[in-house]
C-alpha cells in the first residue's frame, strides 16, 4: 500500500478519538501520529496498546501490549484474546483477535483473511483498540 494512502486512512480513523470519547472511555492518548496509535486504558490494572499501522487499512494493525510506562507488559496473559505467546511471527505475547495483524498472520487463522473483515463496522482503528481495552477491563475486573 502506498504510504500516503495509509496515512489518509489512519488520520480518518484516528479523528474519531475526540475529547468526549477519550474521557468517557478513560483513555490516555500517548500518540496518534501516523503510523502509531498508542493508547493507555485506565483501569485497576491499566494496559497500554501500541498499534503499528504502517499499511492501514491494507493490513491490520500490529498490537503490542505494554505497561503504562511503555515497557513490555509483565502481566501474566490470562488466555482468551490475550496470549502469552510467543507469536510465531512477532515472537512476543499477542492479542489474538480479528482485526490485529497477529491474529491474521497466526497459523491458526490463515483461512481468515483480513480482506474478509476490513470493511465491516467495528474494524476501524479506534473500534479495534476499544474492543481490546474493554476486553482487558472485563478480564481483570
């Protein structure tokens, strides 16, 4: 994908991160400049998501789970969409959920091409991040 088009797609999606949504969702926006969307979900056990979006939306974002300070997440991955890994391609713990690069490149999901999902409502960058952050909060009440 052409980098300029990926940036246009990224900027269009990130525009949904308005002040109301950020406050209501208890999110800290650490970075929202192409190609990185970096959000911390405030919670008893906060989680930071760094989404690499170099080829958005031709390819889904790669999602790193981090501590609020940006270091690798030390929390024991509980299963569900949060896997201890290591992922066979990226070699670290990962989010195994439709809409993440790690899901669509995992050998268990190679039959679920990103193209099947990328135009579906809820598969924009902000929605993917919210799904992950809200699942984290439900997993660690």
